[in-house]
C-alpha cells in the first residue's frame, strides 16, 4: 500500500481467490455486503480527489498557469514527486 492507503500497482489475485461455489448463501451475502461497503468508500474517496483536482486546476487557470496533466496532478495530491517535475 502507498500513501493514504492507496494500493500501488496491485491487481486482484484471481488464482488465489476463494472458490465461491463452496460458500453458503449467508457467506456470499456477507462478502457482497463487505465489497459493497468498500465500493462506497472508494467512490467517495474518488469524488473527493476529483473535487480537489478541480479546485487546483481552477486556481492554476486563475493564475494563468498551464494545468498539470491528470496523472501528475493526482501524484501531487497524493504527495508523490512527479518524474517530469524532478530536476535532472
């Protein structure tokens, strides 16, 4: 996990996933509920980040500066250094 609990380059381990056919209906419903809650939390976090990005872009425009590409802006919001922004 990276800063702010954001996974970095992690994908879903399909090979290691549990066999859903072996779970009871109650277990499946519990998994679905947990995943739905995780999706809700991630969706909220995404909306917050998008709002922060919009505010920063608007401030850059107000100052007459060129807006950062979305990837660089996201890294800046997460406190990471941009490869493009590093001195050589």
